[in-house]
């Protein structure tokens, strides 16, 4: 069970130019931004996770940032073998009603953070571009 973020850094690279230093600065910015957003979602999902033994709550993880062409992505996931069933719900083992409803901790954590991601990206990218295009300090 996981959540995936993607970021296209092509526009920023076009603005800063094609020097190695500019490309590296954009990549570093994008990588750090993705990690920050993933940490917020991971923390939110952890807080929303029900606790019986603590294993499920402790099983939230974040991958490293992956690059594929012009896109970067990062995954937040829970690797407990039963995480999918807690997230999405399931039928009882004896198949009698009622089914167990999903707790949707990953979905809800992403939904909680999603409205703010674009404005965070705008604010951070504006500071980044001002700094790197000589328009003042960040």
C-alpha cells in the first residue's frame, strides 16, 4: 500500500539554463521538496493509523527519490503484511456480515496534505528562483 508524488522539474531547468550547476540545483530543490512533502504525509498517516500492537503504526516508510527522465517521484508506504486490509477494509474470516470498514489512513493523509502542496511548491520555488536568478536572498 503506498502513495506516490511526482514532480516535473523541466520548467525550472529551462529558466535557470542548462549548466551542470543549474541542473544540479534544480534537482536538489526538487528532491528536497518531494522528501518534505512525503514526510508530512508519512507523519499524518502514522498519526491516523490505528494501534493494536504498534506494528502497523511503525511500518510507515518512505522510499528515496527516484528519477525517470524529466520526472522525480517518491513513495510513502506501509509494509505491514495486513496494511492493505486495514486501509481498504475486508470481510471477516467467517464471511459473515458486516464487513470490516477500511480506516483509509494513507488516503486520508494524502487528502489532508494535497490542498497545500501546490501553494508550498509555489512559495518554495519562487524563493529558489529569486535566489538563483539574482533577485535577492531566499
